[in-house]
C-alpha cells in the first residue's frame, strides 16, 4: 500500500512539472509595464512587483515569483560583479505556469 502512495505522489509531481513552461526575456518593473515604454522600467532590489517581457508579451509574476525575483535582485546587486551590472538591462529565465497573463513562478534565474 505504501508503494501505491509513493507512486501516486511521484506521478502527481511529475505531471505538475510536465505542464510548466519557460520564458526568457527582459525583467521589468511591473508598475510601469507598458509594452511601449519598457526601457524606463529597469527593476532594482527595492522593486516590489516584477514582470517579464518575453518576445513582446508582458507577463506579470505572482506573489511568490515577486519574492523570488526580489531575492535574486538582492543577490545580484551584492555580487562581486555589481559594477558591471549597473545600469544594464536584466534578462531572466522564468519557469512556471501562466494564467491570465500572470506566471505562477516555480523558479527564476537572472542574467
């Protein structure tokens, strides 16, 4: 019986991961996420809401994704390469599922 439960749990997790998608693009401040003026929307470590401009489509991050992006921004700004990162656009790879132009973020990686 235990094996059945373990197998069921594994299948549930595997199926959830199978539906995850990946987006790569420019990370922007969701407060000014107007597709025509995203150049002025460079986020900082104090940004509270993020979005990603992937192939011209702006997708906002959910609350958990915003927390993950904030943490990644803090790590990025505290890194030894922060002088190289200053005033540079931030690209990101986001994995998760999308619903109504909002990504439920599983993971985020900044470059």
